[in-house]
């Protein structure tokens, strides 16, 4: 297994400013351009997201930025139909079917649940996904090298083993960590492989793992009470758009409960959250625009291998560490791509 130090020693992600914007389901945002394409017909993309429009705005802007860098101009060479499920997974199938019936030339799914609903809605319209943890295991593609169907894109993890690296980092924060809680949504089909890997790695690290399922934000407070009652030493939060949307609440509860937390992406961090380790999700959404461009230019999804992350970021919040009474070892700080102080 690659060491944590090796995995996080890559270049830091280039900082970018993201425009925050808010719209309703089906809203379309303006797309500025540096260069303009003039295709034979205006392409129509369906953007399917599980998040609310306000939280999903960050991802939508990253995606549009990638398209703008490729020369697309909204309204002239491209139309994007946005649909947001407002955190209600059961609405994704309905919204996916709605986009297929418009129709659209391509479906873009920025999360695992959205990708699964898109795949269920059509076997003909091309699908590009951006942050799916296990596309082969979930049946979205036949293999990473040869997707073989109408879907392809960028996976979020190289493999579920990244969860093991997150647990290892938690063990190195300068506080005795022997009991870790894993917070996850059981109805997110991309998470079971990560829970399985967390259990496997926990045994190797002599960590007692407590998997805590939640159905929605109303369960967060009771989940943290269970952690405190069980004597939990730290918390690992698995990637889900609903956690990202409520990251401030999670950070507040973690701080109140005295729990150091590990998230999977810099986009999940808020006040009270200690660390994040993993690929930057917004960067993956921006890069996914390249696959959209290839498919709109007549390359089949089946011929586009699923790309895997090549760069991982470690973000450490020293302000949160001080609030928790933790002194982060210099070895961890030295590995960090970004230190928040």
C-alpha cells in the first residue's frame, strides 16, 4: 500500500475563485466565454444533482468553468438544463426521466446517486459522471478501461482504500485514537464499499469502528449523542452531498462533542471540522467538462476510459485543533497541502 506521506506529497491544488449563485430547479446560469464555438447545432445538457440549488451552485459553477475553458458559450453553443433534488434522493429518478423526455443530448451527473438515476432513465443518451466512488461495482460501467455502455466520467477515489489512509491520518493527530465512528447515509449506493474498507482497515490499525447510519439532517444530533455515549475518539464522515450541504451543522456538533473529524474533500470543511483528505470534488467537476466536449464531438462514452484521481489533498484546520485541545504533530502539518489557522 502506498504510504500516506507518498499519497499526499503531490502538488497543491491551484486556488480558484468560484462564483456563488442560486437558482431553482431547472434554472440556467449565464456562462461567460473566452473563446466561442460554433457547432452545427446548439447542444442541450441535462445537469442532475441531488443537492439543493444553493449548495449545488458551487459544483455547477466548476462545471461551467470547465466548459468555458473549452470555448463553450451558454445560449450560443450550449444550453444547460439544471435539476436539483434538494437532498431528496427519491426525486432523482423523476428528474432524470424529465430530462430524458425534454430531450437532452447528454446527462451530467456530479454524484453517485445522480449517476445511478441517470443510468436507470436511459441506455441511449450519453452520461458523464464526476465523483462516483465505485463505478464498476455499481454497474455504471463494465470496467474502468472499457466502460462499454453509455456512461463514463471521473471516479472520486482510486479505490476504497483511501478510507484506510483517512483512518491512518486520524491516528496520527496527536491524541490517542482507539474508537472511531463512521457517519454515512445507507441509501447512498456508493458508500457500502467504503464502509467495508473502513472496517477492514480498522482491524489492521487496532481501531474499534462504530458505523452510524443517518437518514437526514434531523438525525445528526442523535448520532453525535450516540458517539459521545460510546466514548468515540474521532469521526470519519463519508462523502455525500447531504453532508456537504450541512457541513456547518456537522462542524458545530463535532466541536461541541469534542470530536476531531475527517472529511473526504476540502469542499466539506467548515468551522469545527479538523481535517479533509481526498481529491478536490470541484476540480473533478471542472475536468469532467472535457469528457462532455469529447462526447458532443461524436466520441462514444464506451470508448472513453473512466479517469481516476491523480492528486490528493490534505487540509488541516489548526484553529479547530486548538479548540479541541489537540496539538497536530509537525509531520502532519508538513504533509498538508493547506493549513487553516
